C-alpha cells in the first residue's frame, strides 16, 4: 500500500445524530438510499471500499474511531496493520451489526459468511452479557472454529477471537451496508493516543488511507471492555466502558476476576486481547502520571524544579487536571494579563508563562505552560483524555504532568488509569512524592 494516498473526510454527522429510531437497520438504510442523501452516498462509498479494497476505512463508534477492513480477507486485514504500523502479534477485534452475523462467523466451514444459517453456537456463559450490554462497549472472547471464515491475521494465530456489537447506530449501519464483519482497531498510528474525532484520525493516517467517515466526537472516549468467559473463573482482559461490578450482576459472572495489569507483557508472551502487550496511548511528549494520593504542593514543587533544571529539557510543559489540582498548580503569577484562555472542547485550556532565572543567574527566561482541565466527573475525564494528550502534542510541550484519579471510585476510573499508566510507562510514572 502506498503512503501517498489522497485521504478524504466525508461527513455523516446527521446519521450519527439521528439514528434509526424505531426502524430496523435495513429499513433505515433503504430509506437513506432512496432519498439519495450525501450521507448515504458516503456510506455507500465506504461500504464499497470495504468489500473491494485492501485499504481500510476509518469510521466512528461510541468509544473511539475505528479503522475497519473486511475481517474475512487477509489482504484487507493486512492493510490495517500496514496503515497503523501495528505489530502483527496484536490481535484485532471484530465488529458486527447483528447476532445472525456472529452466528455465521461461528459456523465452521468454508462457505461465504453472508449466506450460512445460524446455528446458535454462542457459548451460554455470554448470553446474559449479550442480553444486557449489546449493542455496547463490550468485547467477548469466542473460540475460533475449524475452517473459520476469519482471516488468520485477525486472531494473530490464536484459537480465539474478540467480537463486539457497537452501540453506535452509524457503525452498525456501515457494517450492514458492507455486509461484512469488520476487523477494527482504533484508527490511530500504533502506540499513539486513540482518536476520538475525525481530525485525530487524519492527523495520524493522512496519506495511508483513502476515506474517513466523520460522525463527530465519540461519546465514551475509551475503548471497549474485553472479557474472557472461556476461562474459569471469567476474566476482564481490558478495562473499558463496562465495569466489573456491572459484570458481576450477570448470571455466571459473579466471580469475574481482573485478568490484566497496567504495564506491558513480556516480549515473549502472547497477548490474549488488544492492548495487553505493547505501550499504548502515548503522545510525543513524556508523560508523568501522579497517582491521586500525591500532595498537590509537592507536585507543584516537583514541576517547578523540572522547569528550572536545564537537564530535564522542559522548555514548555502541559498540565492535565482532573478532580483536585488547582489551575496552574500555583505557578500562575498574580498578573491576570499573563493568562491566555484558548478555545478547546475541555472545561478549560489556558496558557501562561513562568519567569525563571536563566543559567547565567543574571537574567530571566520564560517557560511556557499549558493547563487543561478535563472536569471532575469521570465521564468528562474519559471523553477528553485522549484529546487532551493530543492537544498537548499540538502545542509541542516537552513533558505532560497528569493528575490521576482513584481507580477505586468506579470502573470507568479503572479504564482511565489503565490508559494513563500505559501512556506514562513504568519508568515515568510517579506514585507519590
């Protein structure tokens, strides 16, 4: 695949906002096509590319933007790995529009995936989860049958595969129009923060893919929860939008265990789900994560010391605040003219300078600071997290200091901290001062 593709962005925001209402996907799609709307033309173009091209298509889901390809064609799936520059031993999640599509995937044989009859082969352990959480941000691990329809590149040669039915009606409409199950990781360059807008996708993959469907900002902001009901006891392999307490309310999942850790796997280990082995969600800048028990005064002193220390190389820094830290961490001067408010989707984003003595000791030098407040509620924090890391990269900051949240306050908090710890990396993470 060439890296000089012309990448276009087509808006489908109206469809993403309206949804099908009381109509089925089939009725919704037929109405749109009959009306010959610009949005239906965009969906048709994307669906055609998914059926015929080996270059993936980016599209919005309720969690983050996905990079989709026909999960049954090896050449198409290989296009995902190439566009993202993703390691080939990192398995992909399948996205479906309906349970009949999943049943056909689970039916052994070599016939076309779109014509086989359902066989009700979904393991019973998953029935309560499907009834409660699908469509939604939950991925389940299933056995890959002999003679599988899936391209082997999807599973990274595992005997299982992950699948979910997205809550986004637009994502399901695209899958329905393409009439193909879609392998779809997040639509970002590998290791970078996940994209929650079409602009994020364009920034990372411009020239590597042909088409981005723009459905507006994603509502959840972190990827799906991944669970393995084939193990005993069942396990959560990746935290996300569905939490452990919610899972434990379902029959057969009362003893579900945490099966992940916030670091990365050993290079020799095989990941059972995406996001387990490699460093993820990382901006260009260093990320220093402060756990929620870190004293704010001590944090402020630490940040100022980094600004003063020429060896650290922190000429411009970013601060990402959540629940407790005050604006600027006490580094803002009393002169209100030094504070510049910038447009942003966050609760606030401001810029100011900190005057420090230069290395000669005879003058001063101004160090730039960008301060971003995501809000205090977990939904806003999760929704804005990846955008904030990208916003700091856009400002060319050298270091990003992030205020963590207690992952004992809820399952969404656990997902947020999982992403932040992976972004920071073990060598950069500070638990306390």
